[in-house]
């Protein structure tokens, strides 16, 4: 038994070492699969120890960099510490750390932006190269040597299976009540051996509660007692509340028309303040008996579970504010049978998303008048975070919503533009666009009709005249009339901001 009481396997308990000793098993040039997804369940002690070692090595003239794979974004102790030490050569599949972002955009760190549901398959296919080390946080080790997952699963199953060496961080800060809240499915395979995933409801259990690991591969175990670090959510502002109101009114309309059942279809909500505001709006609505099949459980979704408006939620991770984390830990027994955490290859699985008929709500940076969405880049070349799981859900959802305030930079930039500077989600995958000014349902409309509706319903009033003028002239002068564009001018909306600080086109 370990000092924390969380390591109940005698063999693995004998492998407990310090974080510095564990970091020493990671070598220059290694590829390391880290646990973690949106600031939950990531290793905390070993990455910081490794960052110190890398800093010392680089200062001695011995370059030391590694490749880092995760589930999604992590936190300062991992992404931030290793990036600040100039210790990351390649990062995938998603990040949100400001130091990492700066190095990626400066060309000092390679970054592969991948649909989150695809990462495990790419690893198994060998396209990403060999995985040297899996560095995984767990909340405990059972007597039989299986691992009790932490507050996220992400790609941990794949990393444990694929890695040559395994380092475990056993974090006693994570509540013991997490045991039993996970559903780890080991039935995935590559073609031609792939089988249907027998998941027909969001709350179906199709796997086992613990992760498996070959004990011969475990080279170090580190005990920690460190909290997850998630960012507090802002109180919804007027724009976020208005967006939430438009979405809920639309859902009510779809129920009235008979296109959605009274309890809706399973909900998916991306990370962010606007998405969280939509969840808060549902709390105040008349909807009951809701379910969720999503990536992350945020504060608003936890509130829906607490009130009973949401009867169950399936995800791969939590993304809770510090206050909500404390509340969850205190009430974990109340949530045990209503929350399931799955590997992200299942939580984001396109076939499951499509079959369940998920209602997908994700944020964006900008949308163009025809419905193409940019969710990753500023001015077409500067990455923000990455596509994450939005593409997994948008292309396969029953209805795919993209939400954003209509302007940024205190009104200097319009989020509705003639042509997006980077396309993450094509017009074919976007059903509904929502801003504080209104909602545009684009289904069943030709491109020119979509464009007029997006400008009329979603653009900020200050930008509607310019966008309407653009559409009028494009209708008259474009090379073709199916999706009329004046290419030089459309892209000029973005370069204009660099020159003048405003998205307003030149006179």
C-alpha cells in the first residue's frame, strides 16, 4: 500500500519514485503521450521536473526536445512549462497555452492540428511514428494492477497500449469517487477488423471501468496531490445571453414543428463562455429529460445534471471552473450513475454522433456569408488553439450550430465576413449560425439565399450595409453566379484590419 492509499497493487507500489527520478526516464528526442484534456487529468509533477531538466541541458549546450501528444489542451504545468523551456519539438492534437501558441506562430514549434476522433487511429496506423513513453495521471491503481482513470480519459488507452515505457502519476487530489464513472471500450480495431460500436443511448455502458496496462512497461510511479487547473468562466454578458435565447427559441420551434422530440436529442457543447451560457439558458427553459453526448462537461452542464433537467451526460473529460470542481468533488456520489467518461475516440466517434442524432453547438472565430466557418486561425495564418472536436461533431450532427458574438475587438472586427480567411468547417457542414443579433438556419438554401439570410440575421448592424453592398456587386460582377465572390476584395477585409485596425473595407 502506498502512502496515499491509492496504490493497492503491491508490485506497482514498489516502483514509486520522485518526479525527478521519473523525468529521467524520458530521453532527448522521445515522443511522449501525455494524459490530459482541457485542463483535466493531466500529469502535473513529472512535466515540471522534465522542464527543469531540459532547461539545464539546453543551458549546458546539450539540446533537449521531445514530441508531445495529448488528448487535447492541458495546463501551465505541462504545455506551459515545457514550451517555456523550449522543450517541445512537435505538439498534437490541440493546445490552448499562450507560450505554446507564441512558439507555434513564430515557427519555433511544429504543430499538427487533428480532428480529435482521428488521433488514436493515426497512432495505431503508425503514421505518427513510435510512441516511446506514456505519462498518464490516474486517480488510483487497483489490486489487480488496473488503473482508475482520472478526471479525463482522452487518448490514455491508446498511449498505454502503444508506449514502450509507462510513467504513472497517481493523484490523490482526484476524488476516490471517480472510480466507476468511466467506460473504457477496448473493442476498436483497424479495418478490415472494425466492428459496430454497440452504443445506442448516451448512457450505455459498453466497456470496463478501468484502464489496462502491461506492468512490465511501468518504469516509474509518482504520487501527487495536485488540483486540476481550469479557467473560471465569465458571467454571461448580454451577447452570450442573447445567443442562448436564440438557440433555445429555435429548439422550441423545432419541437413545435415535430422535427425534434420534446426531450430534444443528445446535446454536444464546445468549450467556452458562450456555450456555457447556452447550457445556463436551458436550465431556465421548459425542457426536461435531456441527455448529453459530448467531449467535456462544463459548469452549465453540471448545473443541468444537478437540477435533473439533464438526466445523463457522456463525455471524455471535465472542464469545470475551480468553484464547480469543488462542488463536484463534494457531490460526486450524486453524479456517479449519471456521468460516463469515455476514450475520446468513442466520445467523438463520427458514426456514433451521426446515429444518436447529436445537436452540436460550437464556437467560431468567424463565418462567411455562405456559411463557411473558421474556428482556428486569425488572419488566415495565426493559429489560436486548434479544431479540437468541433469537426467530429459538426459534420455528423443532426443539427450543427456555430455561435459567436457578431464583432470582436470592441466592434473593430466583424465576425461575419465575405470570405473566411481559413476554412475549418465548410458550408456543407454548417446548419445554423447564431450571433446576438439572430439565428440563420441555412438548411435547404442555395448559396445566394444563405448569404442574404446570414447578413440579415447575424451580422452586426454596423456591418450589414457593407456586406449587402458586397453581395450586390458580387451578384453583378463575379465570374460565376452560384457562389458569387469578388476574391481580391473578399480577402481584403482581413488585410484591411492589419493596415487600419478596422474590418471596414476601403472606400
